[in-house]
């Protein structure tokens, strides 16, 4: 199993290109099930999760072509197999996003209950209740979701009891082919959902309220071919912003959008980091010391839960104390013991962690537990004295494209050690 070795203490200087968003690409790929296509996705990242979704769609019967040179994905064809098997779905939670499109277009689906990072239970009951409101019959059998709507889905008024990105995406796609009007109220507003809606509109869907928490969809008989450019990855951008900040460097994030960072950009500024728009890019610079800042994870435009671990690594070397409160997932502090092995002073109390900044971290062997925890340990290694070895980096490859190459290009002493 590959490891990553980092020798810290080097300020990062230069330009890092931001890849297409993983969390936008996965639902966009699932949307290909709504049409014979082709659906062409530009700015597609080359990640393990993208390959997993591609394999899932291929076993459904679609043709998937990933041109890594042109950075494009082309998806076409009609689903001939309506089952999403456990062996594929267990690898990645986003696999459940095939459920809505399959039921909407083919009237039934059999999808394994999902897996993915072990950061919380994240039940899919909101997805299922929404489909039931649209007329689907749902049963659970031997670890599989069985959904059937032989007479098609019907428009419905769906009020989400809590903001759910996955449920919003699944039901938005399903509503595009449902008969009549569907209202999604208290819908998630993440940039990835706006990106999905714009792609669906390009395919022929009728959607109003894009970018708001109330989406209104008038179902159509069919969707067609489209070409769509994937939005830049705001979590990757935020991660490399923290990398520049934790090393006291200055990095231009090529393609990053300040408006997509939401509260992350504001919090970085409060901590003493300069965040400056330069044309269509962002420059991140830290000239002086870091200050401890309290954060609480919230749905967009609040502070992203996917940035919590990275920000905690940053706060580990800030002056004073910071409280980090996690409200989205109940098991997302697994990186804390590993950061503490490197000399951080972090104490967890329920859903909050108190971070007392230290002058410096020390390199150590550490173990990655999930995707964002993996990269938080790399950030800590960039700032630490001595050598850090991050083990189990297969998590990292699910969501960060060539992370060691991108960091090395701006001055980091980092390399991948093959198993």
C-alpha cells in the first residue's frame, strides 16, 4: 500500500491548477442514465472515485470513455441492467445517486445500500421518502434498495427535514422525468448542485430556482445530449489554500472561485490569511502569524464539513485557541489522534474539538482514516519539522488528483513511496 513522505518547513510558492470537482462529477455521471446521450463532461478529474462510478455505469450498460489527455468524460447508451451491486456500491457512497435516474427512466431499480468513508452513518432515508412521495414503492431486501414505479414517477412537493446534498441531487434528477411539477423545498445549495442543475437544463430539463433552497422542476418526456464543463473543485482549492497558509507561503490557485469557498474564505481571512481574487484565479498568501478562529460546519454557504480536518491542521499551529464544531457528521474527528502524534494539542468534547496552537509540529508516522483526514495529515507534514510518513493514502486518491505532484511543483519536499 502506497505511502507519502513529506519533509516539512518549506513555504509554498507558485501556481496550483484546480481540477474539476469530484463532488460535482459523480452526480453528473449519474445524470447520463437519464438520456441515451452522449453526455460529454469537460474538465473531468482523474480520480479513483471517478473510475468507480465509471465501472458502475458500465455494468448498467452505458459506454464510458475517459480521455485523460483532453480531460473529458463521454457517457452514452441506455441502461440494460438496473441493479447496482454491492461490490461496487460499497466502495463509494455516491453510487446511490443512480437510484433516482434509474427509477425515473426505467420504472425500477435495485441498488445496494452504500458505503464510502467511515465518517458517519449518513442514512439514505431522505432519498427513499422523497421517491415514495413521487409514487415509487420502496422495499429493503438483503442489503438492497428495491424501488419500483411501473406507471412512472409523479411530481410532488417534497420538504426536506434537513439539508441533504445527496438527496437533493437524487430527487432533482428523478424529477426531471416525473410527470408534472416537483418542488424541492429546503434543498441543498452547494455549487455542485447548481452545476448539476445547469447540466440537466442543457440536456432539456425545466428547472427553476437554481442556486436557491427551492427548486421547481417541470417534468419532461425525455432528455437529450449535452456538453458541460465541470465546476472547479472548491474543496481542493480550500485544501491548497490551507497548504499555502500553514507553510507561510503564497500560492495562486488557478481556476478557483472565491464565491464557491463560502465561509472558508472568510474564516481564512479572520485567521490572518490573505485571499485575493486575481482575474479568474485566487491568490492565497500568509505574511504574518496565524490567529485561532472558531468554526462550525454548516451546509453551504456555511463552513464546509469537507474542510474541517484541513482547517484543524491549520489551527494546530495558530496563536491562541480555536474551537472546531462538527454538525454534519458524527464521526469526523478520527484525524485528531494522528495530529496529536505530531505534537498538536487537540482535545475532543462531543461534537467539538478545542485546538490550542503550538509553535511547531514534529514529523511522525501517521495513519490516514478517511479522505479529508488524509490530506489534513499532509498539511501538518508540510509545516512539521522533520519527516512525516502518511500511510494508507488510497483514501487520498479518491478525491485529490496528483496531490504530491501539485505540491512538489510549488516547492514542497514530498514524494509517493510505492508499496
